[in-house]
């Protein structure tokens, strides 16, 4: 399963829900979709530091936030804040033991460019 992060118009949630329903009917696990109304709002939540953190966590595998901060060579409190936000967005999962992980095989970020008339 992959995570698809996109900039999408209002109302596209219905289209995404239909796609997920169709995938589950075919016996596939539907992809996780996260939509933002603008590129500005997407990049406000998915800063370069947070994207790097996702990459580091995917590379090192499930670990504590402390171990992730060490692997990323970043300050623990900043990593803790970023992990909390990424967890709120559904891009990171936390186990009961306190380890965090990226539950997706891949994460795709789709940002359409403006159409020229």
C-alpha cells in the first residue's frame, strides 16, 4: 500500500472514496490518500524537514523517536513535534510500545502545475 499526497479541488474526496471502495472490492488494500486544497497548505504541513524525516524513518525502520532523532541528526524536541504532526496526518504510526514507523511501501506527492489557457 502506498500513500498518495495531493493537491486536489474541493469535492475530489468523493472521487477518492469511490476509488478506494473499488480497490477494496477487487480484494486490494486501498491506497491512503491525503488531500490539501493548495500547494501552500501542503508544504506548510510537509516541510522539507518532515519529508526527510519520513525518508529516514522508512530507511531505518521502526524505532523510538529518540533513535529517529539520532538517525536524522536532529534535535529531539523538533523531531518529536514533527512526528506528532506526521502521525496526525496519518503518515506515521505509533505502536503501544512507543516505536514509530511509516506503514507505506512508498509515499507519492502530486502537485499539479497551473494550466495555461
